[in-house]
């Protein structure tokens, strides 16, 4: 009897080890992981990584665009501190990079919309750069920006308090050792028939949602490949050990492994053109600053599994050699 028990324990141990090996092998071979494992790690004498520091703001909502693509937004009456947004994937080549900031009024204390920005608006941002080639490089400031004030000093009375909206564009210089195609050679979608383009965009969103609902990881990788490989090349220089890539793999893997994927109809939307008409997306008219596309999934929240509704922008383009929409950025 003792001999049988020992054999049973050994059998269970072998099965357990086999299962762990199988799971480990699955993680290594799953399409999302393979997407980042294939490209050869790049090695330049300098590997600059540009990033946007969280803007210092008060009394306004904001959107920040770099080279025409939305990179940061805030539609909550709060302040974020300590985060930064990598910008290399929207820096297609060295030279001048265009930054556009858009400011919007916050709600009044009673929840009603404010019609003007007001005099107490504060908004300041910084773009910095560090060299990934140098260990523990603290980086340098590349560009700082503050909204205009009555005295010309930061954190003073906003110069245009009666404005219902404020927008300004400025540039900064970037030097990068790579070149991305991105949307530089894409078709100008703003010149297409709007009705036909809108239907194509809706069809693309429907196809994307279908693969999300079926959790078709291979198909997702196929749709996101070009965008993700440009992100990988520019932000991480094809280094799979980079923290940004590790977080990305974890995010997308959890996204595909969620036990609940729930479909929602598109919000009421507007079709928005970005990057001088070469990129298109659907923006929600119901939730300011959010994508019109959402889906439901389960996440961990304080030790409990809860359902959440996630919003995700799909930035679409048409390469010059194709008449089909593709994802150019996520």
C-alpha cells in the first residue's frame, strides 16, 4: 500500500512538472511573445529614448499630439504625477517634431459644463530624453512649454480666460538612429468619400471586435504586427528585456487570457482625421477624450475579479500600395 502511494505521488509530480513545462512552453511560443522575440536586437552608438513627462495642469482637460497623433490626454479633474509617455514610435525620423496641445474647460463644481477656460488655468509640459545605451542615464530636458500668461511667467493668470478652447503648436528637435515608415507614405484619407471611408472604418472595427470576442491571438498579432514592430524598434531598439516591452507583453497576454470578453456597441461617434489626414479613428461623443470602441473584460481589483469596460483607440491608415485599412498605432 505504501509502495502504491509513493508511485501515485511520483505520478502526480511528473504530471505537475509536465504541466508546468507545457505552460512554460506555451508562454514562449504564444504569438504575442513570438512577435517580440523574432527581431534582432539593435545596437547603435547612441540609443535615445524621448518621452513626455506628465503635464502639470489645473483647471483644464487636455490632449497632447506629437506629429499629429494623440499621445496623452486627461479628462478628469485631477493631476497625474510620475508617469511618462514614450514618444519614439511617433518620431519617424530625425529633425523637427511637431507638438500640439489642446485645452478644454473642466466642469463647474455643480457638474454643469463650463463655457470658458477661466483665468486660473495652469498647463506646463516637458519633453525629456535619456540614452538607453548608457546604464542609469538620468537624461536631459529637451523642451519645456507653458501656456501664455498675462505676465509671461509660468503659473500666472492665463492670458485667454474667456476662450472656450485653446490650442497651440510648437516644435522640438530629435535625433534618432532609425527611420520608421509609419504614416509618412500613407494615403490622404481626408480626400476620400466620407461615407465610403466611414463604412470601411466601421467594418474594420467590427472585424477587430470579432477577434477580440473569440480571443484569436494569432489574428490579433497579424493585425497589430506592423504597428507593434515599429514600437519595438523605436522605443526599445528590439530589446525584449526592456521594461516597456515586458509590460506590453503582459498587458496584451492578460488581455487575451481574460475569462470574460464582452461586446458593446460603438458609442455615438465622430470620425477624426489625424497626422494631416493620413490616420483616422473614431472618437466617442458620449465620453470626452475616449475611443468610441469599448469591450468588457475581467480584471483584478483589490483581490477580487471584477468586470470592467475598457476603451481602446484604433489608429488606422492605408499604405500607399494598398486600398485596405490597417492598424498603424494602438
